[in-house]
C-alpha cells in the first residue's frame, strides 16, 4: 500500500499560495477551517444568494463571489454538490488562472465527464474517507481522517506536490494519504453508497425491523435489536476488524451469525452487487444523478418525505425522547 504521512510531505507547495474553496457545505466548511488553522491563505467562494457568508467571516475566513475567489486563487477546490459541477465549472472556467490547480474531494465529475478540465490546469483529488463533520473534529483533536489522493492532470509538474501538501494541510496526512486514481475512487465510492454502507445496510435494518414487527414483536424491541445495535458492531469492527469483532461476542451471537449471515447475503446479493458496479462504471448512475438535479430532485424529495413518517422513525424518536 502506497500510504504517505505528514513527515514525508513538504508543505512548501502551498506556502504563499491562495486556496479558493467553492462551497461551504459539509466538506467545504471542514476543509476551509482546517486549512485556515494550518496557516493557509483561504478564501471561500460563494454565490450571491448564499446564506453562509456571515458564518464564514465570523470564523475569520475571507469570502468572495465565485468569480472573484477563483480569479485570485492558485488552487481552487470544488466542494459544491457533484451534480452541479458541470454548470459550476462553465461558470468559473473563464476566471481560472493559467496553470492553477483544480482540486476535488470526489472523482465523479472528472471520471464521468461532467468536467473536462482545461489542458493548462493541474487536476488533483484529495478525498477524505468520511463526512466533513468528522474531518473537522478529528483535526481539532490533533488527529486526522484517512484520505485517497490522485492526480488526473499534471500540467505544471507540481500537481503531486500540491495534492500532498493539501492533504497535509487539511489534517488527513496525520492518518495517511493513500494513492489512488479518480476512476478508482469514484467507482468504489459510488458502489459502496448504493450496495454496502449507505444503501444496503440501512435497507437491511428496515427489512429486519419490519419482519420482526410483522411477526408480532413490539416496535420498540424490534428497533433496539435491529437498529440500536448497529453502533456497537460498527465500533467493534472499527477497533478490531470483522474477525476481531467475532472474538468478543457470545458464542450464541457468533453461531447465529455463522448460520444466518451467508443465508441472507447469498450469491444472488453478490450478483446484484456486480450489476451495480457495472452500472456505475458504465456511467448510468452519474447520468441519473444529473437528471435528478435537472428535474429538481423529485426522487430525493419523495424519499425524504416518506422516510420521516415511517413506524421505524416514530419508534426511534419515542425511544430517544424517553432516554433524554
Ligand atoms: N458530504 C461529505 O462529507 C463528503 C465526503 C467526502 C467527499 N465529499 C465530496 O465533497 C464535495 C462536496 O460535497 P458536500 O456534501 O460537502 O456538498 P454540500 O454540503 O451539499 O455543499 C453545499 C455547498 O455548496 C454550495 N453550492 C451549491 N450549489 C452551488 C452553486 N451552483 N454554485 C456555488 N456553490 C454552490 C452551497 O452554497 P450556498 O451556501 O449558496 O447554498 C453550499 O455552500 C462533493 O464532491 C462530495 O462528493 C463529500
């Protein structure tokens, strides 16, 4: 594994450089604050209508309208939602300096052609493997979040050094930067979102909860069993790996997992996982995401609305309120 840490990275490529962060959402906020605390000259580029201006300035960070932020920057980091990157790039491209570096925290928009960066630009990826909230809190604790890094285009001969210095400045190299590519990061991330942690696991929890309730178990007990124990197993796997987790659970749980796990996650699941990966690689998910944005996010809105009122959510809120 090609993993690089702080000590092996020269911070100089960012010294005296101005970094424009486009977007002050989940990642934009965390990366701006971490860069600022690392002594980097940061400006946050915002739309005229943005409600984030006061919050950014209260943190002691400069703001500017998108074009102005980009015009003055040596490094421009695209931290707005992926599905608007094509339009956003069209808007900022005329203001990008010749030989500037364009950075991403997800490979999607380059891998699937939303953006075809100008030939004079360095194009790099530093993709923290977790949410911005955790990226910020780990940095504040003197720790870091592991990240993937890659260079797609090295116009100046400096792209690698800028990418590594950037990963160091946002704190990720305290944990480690792992070499990857835009394609590998994008494909693996999109696959995981659909098939494993963000798509598969929550649906498994819902299916388990609904099966128990349909079988006459109370919603409270079903929730505690099927949803409430997720954090416990996640922490154990995080600390010890899957085999290590199994060492510290009861024989009953371990034997049950042995019989049931492969019965539920069988070859038909693996077949559908392979289909998901093929669809991701063919660009079908990226296209669907663009369409969803163009149509005003109808599927996401519907799913959010329906998700708030399910029996599982009502039971979750009831238990949380009782615990408070
Ligand atoms: N979420 C995560 O923790 C995470 C983890 C790893 C990688 N990533 C990657 O990081 C990138 C950012 O994701 P995110 O989840 O942090 O995004 P996000 O929270 O949805 O970003 C919201 C920000 O984007 C700005 N924005 C939206 N549309 C814009 C436009 N047309 N022009 C300019 N700014 C616009 C918003 O500005 P306003 O203030 O004007 O609304 C807001 O500041 C993505 O590439 C994502 O894949 C995210």
